[in-house]
């Protein structure tokens, strides 16, 4: 039998360990908590009602927050899928775990959270989007999508080979996860289950059951939808604009497929994402989209009308994809409830990064600006952990691995760069000594969406960014007065002192995390 040296034991006999029980507390038999980690792809706080209820209700994600905590200031280190996943598994920034961008191969032989948990007697399982190129290591069970995977009738890779499943990917990943919980794990051992959804990733294909949803809704246009990027060169030179027909594709992204209409991405849509549907799925799809397609080609929209029509279509399709994800998270919560597992399980919900819902006129992510550097983070806590409500401290995705290790009572190796969030959950935190700044570094350039390389520091109030490589441009934002990051204050004399302070802090972080700034990065 494994020996668990855990701080966060679940009291079998119903005795609260963490609630202050005073000296009368007896040594009750305890066992470690299970961890269910649910991560979606490109799901952003603007589309999650516990953060922002302007656009959509996400009742099941809200159930997680209501039974625990919501982090108001959760961020990633490098706002893109593969790197974000590598940060999660290693607890280290990209330059340390080696996964700088989506194209490099993750070295699965390095130290990972699943390896350490497995070594401590946890069962480990990984289901869904993996996106690290190399095969998963140190999971007792894994079934992953190749690359980005497909929404309909997806292929999965298993240690035994590839299998194709009929149906919609979010339902399938949930079915597999419930099947693992019910039939495949050893019920006596604690576990850490990673459920990694493909949704809400581009090209935002909803479940056929949900296609009619949100069609009558007009989504509020962000105030900076028509941003002119004044004073922000990198923002002006990206390729992630909703209004641009090059960036947001009429067929692939907006589903306006028509005989004779060929666009940059129509081949992939016609032959794969739409093309791979079976006849029944295509019939449901066409029934929904054909009238919209007919109306669209008859309307011949121009200018702002055209840009805003694209925005509405984007928002509607994205929202449908969120809806089925939320329903499926609900199925996992229902299962855990029905099996009396809420009391000994911590449920973490997050995304691999945030996303633009029309802010600055954009979709996609990558920038260190708020919408994409941030990520949703809520945790459902067993009732013996009393903490509820919002947590304002600055946290980052390198903190997930040490948090999981701390939950399991595994010693956190010294080379892990993140910190455990457990003290924030148990209020055993010295708030004055919590970190005051976060480090960020994005590398994938030149590449799709053309977001330039940059690194920077974010404090509670300010953000300083340095875009480098093919340019040498600094940006400074006062988040208290300009949360939308429209006014680059860098170079203004009244901000000179703040700038110098932030540069010192940036240098301190680069030394702390050992990320010396070089001219060239090996990609
Ligand atoms: C695909 C998308 C991009 C997206 C990247 C990375 N294009 O290449 O829009 O930025 O993935 O996303 S698509 O036409 O193939 O959908 S990530 O979340 O996996 O990093
Ligand atoms: Ca992503």
C-alpha cells in the first residue's frame, strides 16, 4: 500500500481536517483527494457566466465556481495551446520545458506532474486534446486526439493504435472520461483525471443538436471592435482580424460553403471538417446553415455591415460550441455527485488560454493583452475545505502542477517554477508575500496570425511588453485606467519612473526564471 504524506486529506469518517477543529481533533483515517482537471481549448472568460454574463450562461461551469472558488486573476505564460499544456504538465515556463511553440516536440522524458503523481500511487489518465507531438508518458490510461483533432467522427490515438468514433467530439471525450471513472480505474486508489476538450477551438462547429441556439441573439459589439491600433505597431500588424477576409475565412470559419466559392481555407472545410460528417450529420448541418447561406449571398453586405455580420456569426457558432461543452461538464459533475465523489474530489476547470471575442476587432489569442493572457480558472472544493468566493491573487498555469502535487502530498521539486495554490484555498496564505508580478513570453513568429514575439511583466496595476525579433517596440499599460489596453503609455515622461520600476521587475523575473534574453531563439 502507498504511503501518502498529504496535507489535504479527505476525512473518511466525516471529520473535518482543514476546518479548524481545535485540539479535540482525533486521528481519523483519511485518504488523499482525487483530482479531476477539465481543460477546454480557447474558452475565454467573456464567454463564461461566472466571469461575465453579457453573452452566455454556463450553468455547469458556474456550479463548479459556486461549490468552490473563482480566480479573478489567472493567466498563462505563453498564450497558445502546446506551450500552455507543457506549462501545465511541468510547472515550468516554456524556455525551461522546451515547448516554445505549437511546432516543437515536447520532451516527454522530462519530469512531469503525472509522473510524480503516479510515483506517489495516484492513477493518472489523459483523455482528449494533447497537442504535444510526442506520445503521452506516465499515464496509466490515455486516449488522445491527433494534433487539433476533429469535431465530428474524430480519430483518437491510444497505446494500441488509432480508432475512429462516430459522433461529436465533446460528447465522446466525456463518454470516455465517464467510462474510465466507472469501469477502467481501480476504485480503491486516488486518481488524477485530465479531461482535455477540443472545443471551443476554431472553426467552432457546434453539436448538431445545438445548431438552432443563439440564432436570435444579437451579441453586444465590443467598444473597441473598430480599434485603429494607434501607438501599437504589433497590434496593427497581426492577422487575426474578424473583418479581414484573409484572416477570418468565409467558408471554413463562417460556414458559407457554396458551389464555386473557393477561399484560402475552403478545401479543409469541404474535404475534412464538413466532409467527414456522415449523411445524417450533414443533413442536420445543411438544414441549419443552408437558409443562412442563401440569405447571406443574396444580401451582398459591405463595409461595417459585413464586418458586424461576421462578428455575429462568429459569436453564435462559438456560443453553440460552449453550450455543449457546458452540458458535458454537467454530465461529469452529475456522475461525481451520483457516486458520492464530490466530497473527496477537487475539480479544476480552466482553458489553455483566453481568446478575443471581437475586442480590438479580433479572434484568436497569442498576445500578452488581457483577453488572451488571462484564462478562466474555477475550482470545486470538497466541503471540508471551507474557502468560497473569488480569489484575487495573481496566479499562472505553471502553478497547476505544484498545486496538484501539494494536494497529493507529494514534495514539490525545487526546479518547478510555479507555486502551489493550496494556501489560497485554505487561507493559510500570507497575502502580503504572494507574488506581485507575472512573467510572459510568446515565441511563435513568423506563423499563422503573425503575432510578433514578445515578453513582458504584468503586475496588479501595470503591464510592460517588449516586442522583439523583427521589431524593437515597448508598450506600457495602466490596467486600472485602461483595462482594454488601448493607450500605450511607453515613453511618456510622467510614466518614466513606473517604466524603470517595471523594467527592473522584468529583469528580476528573467533572472529568477532563468530566461536570459537572446537575439535568436532556436525554433
Ligand atoms: C490552428 C488555427 C489557428 C490557431 C492555431 C493554434 N487555424 O492552426 O487559428 O491559432 O490552430 O491554436 S485553423 O484554420 O486550423 O483552425 S491552438 O489553440 O491550438 O494553439
Ligand atoms: Ca488553445
